[in-house]
C-alpha cells in the first residue's frame, strides 16, 4: 500500500534531487511509493504502483505507442487520471504530460519546490486542473486500486465532459496504450472536425 507523502520524505528528496543525476533512483529512494494531494498524485517507487518506476519508464511498455511524444520524458509520478509528472532535459521545471494528447504543461517550479507546494496546498492552484476535474477524482478515489486509473469514457479530446458519469476505471498500462493508439489516429485531424467513434 502506498504511504502518505510527508515532510520527512520531501526533505530527503530536496537534499538529494539533481536533474543531471539518476532521477529515477533518487525519486524511488526518497519520495517513492507515496501519494499526495488527497491521493490524487502518486509518486513512483521501486515496486509501487505495480511495475515500479524503472519498468514504467521502459520504452517498450506503453511509451512505444506514443512515439516521439513520450520518448524523452522521465516519469516520476502521475495523477489518478493517467497524466504523468515528468522531467525532461530541456527544462528544470516539473511538467505534467497530458495522457490524452502528449502535451506538456509546466508548473514553472522545479520538482523540489513543486512537491513542497503540493504537499502544503494540494493541486487546486495548478491551471492544468479545474475544480470539477479535482472533484471527480476525489469522488472516484474509493473505486481505484494502485494499478488503475480513472478514465474519461468519452475522452476529453473527443468532447467528453468532466463529469463523474463520464468515467470508468481501467488498468494503468492499458489506459496509456489505448490513449497512445487513439492519439495516433487523431493527431492529424483538423480542430473542429467531426469524429465518428466505431464500437470495438
């Protein structure tokens, strides 16, 4: 079971983290296997969530289905919707990688400071989320295991609503593989185009 992210873990992380070093090992050994933001954020450890931080970052697991959009990201955590908390070499900021379109959103803070603010204030200050988004996550927490995500049944990129009735629970790996395959089909479609979803 994942532990609660706390000040002691944060201090260890802040003293050890260096973007030029072994990011995955430092995260796993300081703040790994924890959750924060009322359980909405999970920080990857060596074995939790299932597969652990190294296997999760393998190019052969789910990233291969995203091509270049996931190739150079280092995932150190995620929210329960499947958006990844990432580091990239081009910036020292902690980023959110959108699991629906591979876009990157910066928190304008390095990971050490970002996790401190989240520990103290949650994630309501982050523009990537809105109040409805957060509330749906809180309402679905009880239905989740550590190896599942809350999935927008009709994806937001296809006009799905941020509503609890538009959610389902899905395995983490299959979730990101499915979204990768979907995005490969949609990435060249013009904004505003009609998309017909064929039942599988």
